[in-house]
């Protein structure tokens, strides 16, 4: 990776990934792009809609880009409210980026999600290769994206690689309209008012990951020896799996007066109920050495410390 372009760079994942990439490869070598305004960090930024193929092509060509981290998307809860727009952004954005990667010989990172699974998938120890019949539009775009990336690799030799991320938890940037957002919101509420009203049921178990691990996973996969990759796209990766009740109990270890109540949002609950509870990520461990650094206890301690400082 010498010259990198990040789409969706002002979002939850992109804002932190861009900083890490700039620290590692030099600020001038990492172009942040988004349709929202620029990051406050120093470094090149282009205001760019991923559906605008000709501008995207021009930016990639004129900057000699060799690697694209394609993060721009609508997330699960927002996508369910705007399914046509979600298909347009998530699929037309991806096919544009794949075509550009084919034309300019770029490597491509595409993040899939636990949303790529559905109710017919085994929800515990979810295998790497298993049935994928998601019921959400977001999940449908993610499975389609995984398949498109595989297709472009097989037919055109595009070096497309990807991960199935669980819910991502970050102390720096708020989440952008997903079903796992509660696991970030709860920390801000715990510090501000010592109370949180959760939109998922107390026993809703989902896989999660702390942002430093999510960034490490993306960069490690993109720099892995390609001859060792049997799957390439859509590796299951997880770091912890918990319910809102268990997360609240861990926060209470640090803030004893913290309380949680539940007012279930039927839309987001139905989405969460269709996702796996705990994925098997042994393929990622075996093929490119995936290891998470943060479990539940370490993540909670670090989140509370970081948010208190913000
Ligand atoms: P986010 O919503 O915080 O950020 C997405 C960014 O994409 C936003 O800054 C938005 O402005 C931008 N965007 C939307 N439409 C665009 C368009 N047409 N053109 C250009 N930019 C556009 O999302 P995130 O949490 O940072 O997620 C990044 C990627 O990771 C997404 O593909 C998401 O599906 C995937 N992912 C995220 C999670 C998670 O928990 N955050 C989990 C699994 C997968
Ligand atoms: C969402 O909830 O939509 C995302 C995801 C798990 O893909 N956080």
C-alpha cells in the first residue's frame, strides 16, 4: 500500500482508520473522501459521492491510487428506513469502486457485516461458510457485495479482501445509524447521566469489537500474504459477544450508580434477532493470524477512560 484512498472516511470506522493509515503511510499518501465535510485531521480530503463514477475515477487516476478502503454505506437501521437509497449507495458505490480497482489495478478492502447472515444461519459458532439468507436490505447488499468482490477477484484478478465485522465500538466517533449503536451510546449516557434506556431487549446477544481491533484487522488482512488466503472476502471476525444486560453489569463495575432500562424498538430488535450471536472466526485466525486484543472488560475500562477525557 503506497497511495491509499478511503471512501466514507468521516464515518465511525473511516475517521479512525484514516488517522491510523496516515500515521503509518504518511498523511499525504492517504486521501480521505466522503460526501460529508472533511475530517479535522490534516491531510488530503475530497468531497465525493461514491455513486459519481467519473469523479471517483479521476481522483484515483490523478493521485496514482493503488489501494482503496471502501467504507461508504448506509447502515442497517437507516437502510431499513430507506431501502432504495441503501441499494443505490451500497451496491452502485461498490460496483463503481470494483470497476475502478479493475481499471487501475487497485487492491480493495470491503467491509461486510454480521448482517450478511439471517435467521436460517446457525446463530452460535456461526461457520465461515454457511447459509446466508439475510432479511434486511443492508444484509442483502452485504452478501451481494461479498459475492461481487469474489467475482471481480476470480474473473478480473482484482485483489479484493474483506471482513464480516460485528458491531464496532469506538470512543472517538459516534455510530452512523446501525442496530449495534446501543453499545456505544450506553457509554456516553453512563458518564453523562448514569442512566441508559436501551432500544434492544436485555438478552439480545451479539458479536462486538473495539475499534483498535477493527482497524488492526483491516490493515493486517490487507497486508497479509495473498497466497495464504483461501477465502479472501468476508472473513468472520469477532472479539467479544455480550447482551445489553452483561454490558451494563460491566459498566456498573466502574460506575456503581449506573442503571439501565429497556424500551424496545421493534425495527432494530427484529434486525438484531435475525443476526448471529457468536461467529466462528477460525478461518481468519488460520489464514492471516487474526487475534483480538480487547475483550469485554478491557474494552469497557478503555471506553470509560477515553470518553471521560473527551
Ligand atoms: P458510518 O455510517 O459511520 O459512515 C459511513 C460514511 O459513509 C459516512 O461518513 C457517510 O457520510 C458516508 N457515505 C454515505 N453515503 C455516501 C455516498 N453516497 N458517497 C460517499 N460517502 C457516503 O458507518 P461506519 O460504521 O463507519 O461503517 C463503515 C463501513 O463498515 C460500512 O460499509 C459498514 O457497513 C461497515 N460495517 C460497520 C460496522 C459498525 O459497527 N460500524 C459493522 C459492520 C460493518
Ligand atoms: C449495524 O448495526 O448496522 C452495524 C453492523 C453490525 O453492520 N453496526
